[in-house]
């Protein structure tokens, strides 16, 4: 008999779940889902070494384990703290956590400009969501905010360092999925910034994934800048047989009509790129993490380049999901139903379509004010031969 796989029992916000040893509190909470899951601005499960920088995922550990049930003295970063058997964690049920999260968001917004109305990330920005949930109308910061000039760090990417929260995700992407990293963190403290070394352009074939992992609008797609709002576009899942062996070939197309405005990697409910299992019936995904190459992202901007699979599943709580729920039937057009299938715009034609006017009299041609003889009499309509959808002449 095979040995049973050992699991740890952890309770998060009064919900108990069994997880494998070595699982972090954040990933355990993600298995539960919903509001129990702490937010994360720097942690990215597909990038090794990420997490522990933004502090938005702080939680209260009310009981360390069965062996040592004492509470941990400080709030812990859930993305870096592994669970123990019998651990009890408080997230949204803890006033300490909510108060600390409010402070962290206030700290993140010290230098981050509130330029959501002109930012391309608006509508899909994690910091914007945190600002609504934990932000304040005013600021206690009395000093001048730091600002940077916009910088083109490649043919497809523009860097707005003023918006950056130093989550380090883009540097991990460059380290782990590209051939050579040419950008990183320069200087220290409040002078720290992301930039390329000696203004060298980022031109590797997977640089566009830096845009996908950025949780704010610091890295923007130059081919999409100011062209549209994401909530006006329709996201659809699509795939193509990409020749790049490292590219998963699966993406999300953002359409406006038949025009492809941008192409991004497919993301899961946590805003991270999806992973695909190696299955015989999935020759496109090839069992890879869902990174896509720049050829798929920037050069394939026609629907004919892709095989469309269907509407992307969008959370009902997202502004992008407005009127885009899969399987949702739209209500019937009441006006057309009342008009027996006629197009409402035909109401503007008062000469021979409307059931109110006398079809033998053109009101625009009479040289006098119209009167009751020019209109059909109420209650005396009859149908003529071959007239199934219009009223006939009134009775004599």
C-alpha cells in the first residue's frame, strides 16, 4: 500500500483547508479563493524569487501550529511565510491587517501619481483596485513627489518610472525568460529607479512579457498607447502555431469590431499568466507557462493570423467584464417586438410606414397645416390585401 501524502491543515478566516507542506499562506488562500485571498503586488508565482517587497499581503498568524500554538508577534508577509500544521491565519477578519494594508497602500501612493484617467493600465490595474478598497481621499505627505522623464526602453515599450512601485517583476522576467537582461534597479532608497544600462534598448524576443507582469502602468505597450480603453474592447482567447519553441502560442486578443488593438498573454484570476499542462490534445500549449513572443504580441494584429476560441472569461467584478459574460442572453428588443419586427429607425419615415398617418397623404408635400383628416382615425383601422405588418386605410 502506497504511503499517504502528508498534508497540513491550515485555517484562514475561519475556513479550513488541507495543503501540501511548503505551501505559502498566500497560495493556500488562493486555493480557497474569494476575499480570503490577500492582494499581491510584487509576488508572481511563475517568477522565482518574487515577493516580499510590497507588503500588501500581510496577514495575522493567530496560531503558529499545533506544536506551538502561540501567535506570531508581528504581521507576516503571506507570500513568504509557509504554512504549518494547525496554523490559524486572519486576513479580512483582522482589524490589524486592514489597518496595516491601508497604511501600505498610502505608502505606495506617496509617489505614484493618480493619473488613472490618462493611464493605459486603467481598468486592469491592481493598484487601482487597492486604492478603491484601502485608499484615502487625501494624503499626509508634505514633500514633493519624485518624477522622472518618460523613457523608451525598446521599440515596443515605454517606461513611466514615475508610476513604478519597484515590485521587481520586470527584472525577474528579463532574468528568467530572456537571453540577457539589460535593465535593472539603479541607485538606492528614494532615488531607486528601473532603467537600462547606459540607455541600451531592450530588444529580445520576449521583452513584451514585461508589460504583462507590471501591476501598474509603468511599462506600457507603445503600439496600444492611447488607442482605446480596455473596457471598450472585447477580449477573446486565440491560439496560433508559433514557430518559436519557447512561445506557448496562446494569447488574448483585444478586439474592437474586427480590429485587433493589442495581444496579451492569457491571465488567470490572480492576474498571472496561465500555465498549460503537457497533454496530447494540446499541441499548442506544449505544457509551458503562458509567455508569448514579441512576434505573436506585436506583429500578428489580424484575426486571420489566429484561431479564435471564444470569449475570454472575465470576472463579473471587473469593469472589463461589463456586458461580456459568456452565456448571458441579452434581453429582447422591446421596440422591435412592439413594431412587429420593424427597425426602430423606420419610425422616422412618416409617409408610408407609420400606422398613424394616412399612407395616401405625404405631410411634407401639403401646403397647409395638417389636420385630423390627414391622419388615420383611431379604432377604425382595417388591413388590406397583402398587408400583414402595416395598417391599411381607415374605413369610409
